[in-house]
C-alpha cells in the first residue's frame, strides 16, 4: 500500500514511491525520519585499506569507506551533512555539480577551512536530479589522491524504473611497488605539466589492473534486464574512453541529468569530474556484459597504444522480463540564441623557476593561500558563450561550480556532445565553446580539475548577479 501523505510545515507532500537501491556503494544512513530530509554524518579521517596483498595502504577516506559512502536523495530533498574533520590537516567538502547556494558549496574562497577536530554542517536543498560527486577542495593534489571523494545520486521526482541501478566510480592512484603506499608528490616534470597519473586503476575502490589487484566489480544480471549504470570519473588527470560490451547501450544522462533524447554510441569519452548514465540491455546471446575503460598505455616497444581495462563485469544468469523504462520529459535551455562571447585562455609557464598556470594571463590562486581573483561578473539568466582555449599541456578538464552549460563547438565547429555539463575537456591546441545561462546567483569557482593546475594558478572566481 502507498505510504500516506506527509505534512511538513504548511506544505502537503504527496506520497512518493521509495527510491530504488543503487548497487555498488553503501549509502549513508539517514538519521532523519522526515522522508523529505536526508540527514547524515560524514567524517574524514585516515584509514588503511587492503588494496593489494601485503601492507594495507594508508588513505584519507570519508566514513572509513573507499570511495566514500553514497549520498542518495530525491530532487527537492533537504540534505543536512554533519561533517567532522578527524584528519591532522584542514579540509572542506565540495558538492561537485549541485547547483546549491554558494555558502554551502565547500569552496575555500567562501568557507573557512574545517580545522583538524572541527565540524561544519552543510545544509542545502538538491535542485537537480542526476549523478554527482563530492570531494575535498583543499590541498587537493594530496587529499584527492588519498581518497577523499564519494558519489551522489539524486533521483528524479518521477524516475524511470529499471530492473537494477548500479554506480561505478573510476579512479587511479600511484602506489609504491615496495610497500603499497601512496608514492611521493613531485613538484616538477610531467606530474605538474600534465597532472599526476596513477600506476593503478580503480573501480569502486578495487584495483583492476596489474598484479595482486582485486579485479573488476562483479555481479550477475538476468537476461531480459534493463539496467541503469551510473559512472563518475574521480581521477586527477586521466581521461579515458568508456565502452560497454555485450549489451545494447544508450547514453541517458550526463553531468546535469537526463537527456531529452537518449543516444547510442560505441564509446564515449570521459574527463576527470564528468559523469554519464547508461541504459544497459544485455544482448540476447551475451554471456557477460563488461564495462571497460579505454586507456592510453605504453606497449613493450614504448609505443602509445590504447588498451581496455575491465571496470565491471556482469555475468548473465537467469531470465527476467522488464517493462520499458518511462523517461520523464526533459528540455534543455535553447542553444541557438544571441549570446555575448567571452574568452578564457588557459595557459601556463615558468615564472622565477616556478610553474604557474593562468586564466586570461592571471595566476588566480597560488600555493597555500586562499586568495582568489575575480575573473568576471555575469548577469544571471542571460546566455553567454565562453570559448576556452589551451596553449599548454595535453588538456584541461575545466569545471564551473554551481552552474550547468552545454558544449557547442570544438575548434569553431559544431559537435555532438549533448546534455548539460559542469565540466568540459579543453584539449591542447583546440578551442571548446560552451553556452551557459548562469542561473545560480553567487560567487563561484572556475578551475581546471587537474589539481596540479588548479593549485598552481588555474583557478579563479566568477560573480553571478
Ligand atoms: Cu570537482 Cu571545484 O571541483
Ligand atoms: Cu589543467
């Protein structure tokens, strides 16, 4: 029987169907009986994880889980996070992709760092449905590599129903081969130029490549199932292709939620910080369905080649009949509009022997300080085109806090990259043009998601309204 309607203050909420379980990560327990409030405890602390045989790896995690626990809500819910910092260093929590108030965004320009032993309560209403993530936004070069991140799922008010929903978080980590510990951080060379890349690949905290790794996430799925697979890329600098073998697959959602029209594609490209949701239907003759990361590696002859790595593997077992999922109607902001054109030039170089990254020539955030430069001020709800260009490094996965945008062009030519984004890959020697309406008032960070770039200058603020 459906649950009776509940009353919150003066507002009567109709009864809502319970949220479906999302397999793959453990959800945060809800401490609040109100069905429209998700109230949780989140603690950051050092934590040892058995990633490989031998010595456990010392990480920084949320709630002693790697990745951190799943924050699972419904659009319109109020979310209260009692955060406690039990690390020996300061930190903040940023809610990547949530268009909430700038006061709750976990941006170090607004929020004072949470000191060791101190607490902070984040309190916001989730305005959009989709797959998002949360992560540290301080000393990010180290803290993100050490594992301070987790996933967020916000269900649509009327969500399409699948036989199963799953979530996978991809990451990489550089471990010492001698003792399994996170290896030291270099302040020069390719680690700064292109960002640190790991020697091990992770899927939901399991090592999937090389000796001693646990291998892909495994499960069984019946023939005839229609599943929703959500994917978050939490790497520092590694972008890759994503492909699902053994199934008919459609992309149904990007950073900002469901697409107006799902589309089929052999593979998609994903950059650090981005998300995709897939609709997955095992092929009639398939025995397994495999999610693969397509990563550039060196072969025995030192040639750069692309190799597939299994992130997740579903073995077909049993049979089921699944009703067609019914997708809610989605419309995106118009893209063929008159819009002012802005340019953000991403650059870098060596100044006084120090590597420095800049946006429009200004190093906006350098070293340990939290001083930010105001890059530009925008009117809210006015369409703006921004052309991002890069003259350094292979690429910059560029992120705008608190807003969504659409990717219109690369190199001045229209591209098929549908859906709302909060992060766009700006490749070397190519421009990327986005269109945004800046709907969310406040002071927002804009930065490259490669921590070595953002923490060495490629990070600034914009003011909306
Ligand atoms: Cu995912 Cu400013 O970050
Ligand atoms: Cu960058």
